């Protein structure tokens, strides 16, 4: 059986996987779903956060595993799993990009956001006074992230979302063919995504071909709206025994 390491996206914590973790464990797998520094229950000041900070967190988790893992990144989590694979390619069996930023060397999320004229994220961002973090207008969160989620999950998310550090999304990723490029990649696209347009998702995984592209006909937060389907996709990465 495998170890899945689940890396959450912007504003979230490891709590966002609460429907997926027990399903993977029931299938016999080990699951690690950490809170990244400054998010979830972690209280690191947001002003101290960099892409390096988050990458180091995931690399330490990889170092603690006995075998290579299936490393899953949602949304902004994509740049973190890419950097972790660049640093620890031998510790990653498969990279899974879940409606995530799959960037080429030298690209930054900010660049992609500026090109995505369909996304509802940018028009609803609220910057902090010191310009080091941002939130999303609460009244817009359902439309942006949770169009097909239950009222209970929307309420849960609104109560737990934290300010997102801006430094990592302005930082270009650095990946090489020798390290990142030798780790198998899979992309799971969300076809009704209003936070990261499906066309933009396709635009990212086309120049960086993946072994498989799987689709979910749901919103950006498919771990809430389609946990069974998402889990089935993740389990399909393991050969049947």
C-alpha cells in the first residue's frame, strides 16, 4: 500500500481533506495531510512565509517516509509539490496536480493569474494593509470555490480559512528535467472550476505532459463536492492487487 501526502491550497489547512483521508485509509493506505506554516492550526506569522518555507515543510515529511509517496497538491499546492519533487525526486512516486498550478521553470502563479481572465479569484481578493497577505471576500467564496458544495461545507470553510501569504505566488518555480522531470505526473482537472479556469488548467498541463489527465465535473473544491470520485481517481494510481 502507498503513502499519500496531501498538500492543501491557498487559505486552507489540512482539514480540507477531511472527506478524502478516511476513504484512503479505509483502502489501506497511509495518509499525511499537514497544515502548511501560517495556515490551518499553524500560527507562524504570515509575514515569515516564503515558497521555501512551505517546500521545506513538505520535504521534511518526505524525509520521514520509508518509501516514495504519492504527492498530491491542490491549487496553489501545485508549486509546492513541484519544488519538493525537484529537491527530493527519489522520495516521490507520483505527482498529482488537483486543479493545481503546474508551472514550467521560471514561471510564477502571479503570472498565470494575470493571464486567467475567467477566474473569479482576482476580482474578489482583499489585500491586507501591509500587502503581505490576502483573503477572498466572504460573500464571494461560494461562487468562487464552492458552487456545488453543501451549505455545511461552505460554513466550515468560511470559519477556517486563513489569510494567504502573497510572497510564494510571486516567486518563480525552479524545476529541472533531471529532478522534477523524472517524476511521473498526473493531472486531475475540475471542469466546472471558477477559481482556476479549465482552459487555463489545460494550458498548463499541455506543455508539461502528464501520464494521465483525469476529469471531475465539479467545482474547485472537489474534495468537498466529489470526495468519492476524487478518492477513486487517487486509488486508480495504485495497481490492483
